[in-house]
């Protein structure tokens, strides 16, 4: 994740702009809905594509975090927490389950966890603020939003 925008991954072909964005990025957050089995089932393919695109960049391990969203809709859940954890474990990814609608804390933890998965040497080589700057900015924005609503 650089200092650019966060975009959903599209189906990509060899040499596509999506592959170029993957090669540029340092880390990835893949989000699925716990209420949508299809959004979960596509994750292994997406992760395989990311790892293949990053393979030639001498990167030891691609930092990837899988996030199950809509935790507040437990009554509509079709993907269990255990399935998410097992998938993340089998693909060597981080795992979180959050409710973006309920609180910012879960989303903030995702980015903190992602920052921990990025080697410090990689961050030092990048220009700009990198993921740590993004985490600080998000923390400030969410904290401001919370105090503004009080």
C-alpha cells in the first residue's frame, strides 16, 4: 500500500494496469463480507495472483491481511470466523474480523497489523510517509471524528 488510493482488485491479465499496481504496492488488505460466501471464495485466487505478480521483486514475503467485514451482521453470517482464520493461516496472511459500521477501532487495528508485517527496510526505501504515515493519518482522522461527534 503506498500513499495512493485504496482500490478493489479487478480481474487482471498479464501486464495489466492491475498487475502494475500490485507490483508497486508494498502490502495488501483483502476484504470480504462475512455475509457473502462468493466474496470469501475468491480470496485464494486473488492472493495467488498477488504473490505471482510480486514473485520477481526479491520480496521475501508479501504482507497481506484478510479482513472479514460486517461483523455486526452476525445473524446473516455465512462465513465463520474459523474459516477466515484457517484461510489466512494456510496462505500466510494476517486475519481480522471487523465491523466498519460500528467502530473505527477494528479498521485501525487492521492497518496497525499490516504495518507490523512490512519489513522496516522496505519502508525506509520508499519515498513519502509509507504505511506508518497512513496509520498515523487514519488514527488522527478517526480520533477527530469521534471527538467531533461527542
